[in-house]
């Protein structure tokens, strides 16, 4: 039996990460895994990088924003990536470069960011005139060659906390977002993703193959501290999402 604490999508929100890590410690997990998108956002990239780099026992996999920070020129970066880029030092870049895209955490357990072969792919949601829950067939197609090979899949990227049991009995867990509960995107078409509350989220999985038990956690923290930092960085959109769990209406 193993206990795994899974968190994801911190997006540079250090106050939220501090609260989640304090809550995680009370769960006494065997493994803590961070499923990517670490620093890019509107709050405090520097603080988040410093905190995670000081905790080498946390297993971190690379998200799409880590890849973008290492590969895109600044003129092509989003505002969220650019804020993190401006605060990165050589040590940060080396740390990001060393992160794996996926990781086997224990027998039967695979951790990755979006889908196993695509860090930009939503696994448990589909975008089709809005955001809906994906069908089993869609999830299996996105798992690709990894479908049926693992009993527990840990993913992030959508910022939505979900637990899903597939027809073969395997379990998919998305712990939701630590630091950014609502966002909008233009790809594959314009859509919004909203958790609906400002909580920082993580999930705890206990058990083993064939007997995974999942508890989803929502943690309160000093949202105003994080929102004020976002406003200082000229990101009122992020501040609104942090306070409400909703995307601001234009």
C-alpha cells in the first residue's frame, strides 16, 4: 500500500503552494508529486521556484509552461510565461531542463501533465462548444499506447479536480490547480475553464492496483495576498480568478 499526494498547476502562486504543502504534510504521504506548470502566471514565480527547488523530495514532472519557458523566444511568450522568464536564473533553467515529461512513481502508477504524449492535451475534458467531460473512448484515445498499461494515471493541465474510473478499472486522477482556479484559452477553440471557488486543490491517493482510494482536498489560503501580487504585476484578470474561481466577464 502506498499513499501519494498529487498537486498540479501552481502557476507561481506561492501563498497557495505554501498552504497546500502544509496540508499535504498532515496526510503523511509516501510520495508527493507535482504535475507541472510551476512558475508561469501572474503572482510570484520567483518565490514558487525557490520553494520547490528547496524541496527535492517532491517529484516534479514538466508541464507545457516549463517547455515553453525553455523553447520559446521572449517575443512569442504569453504574459504569464514572460513574467516567469524575466525572473529565471541559470539554476532555474537547469532545474527545469532536468524535469521529466512523465514519471513512473510506483508499480502501476504513471504521472504526466496533460496526456502521456501531449502536454497540451486535456485528458478528462473535451472542448466542443464549451468544456464538457470526455467520454471513456476519448480518454482511452488520448492515453494512446499507455491505455491499459497502468492502474493509476495522474495528470493535470485542465485545473479541474476530477477522479475517473475507466472501464478496465484503472483510475485517472486530476488533482486540480493549486494556484489558478479559472482561465480562458483560444485553442482548440475559445473556451473558459472554471473551478468555481478560490480554493487551492490537491488529491491524496491511497492503496494499490485494483484498490485505489482517492480523497480530493480544497484548501483555503490568503487569497488576498496572492491577488494583490497579481495586481502589482498588472494582472487584474488573474486577481479576479483567484478571488472568485471564475473568469472575468469582458
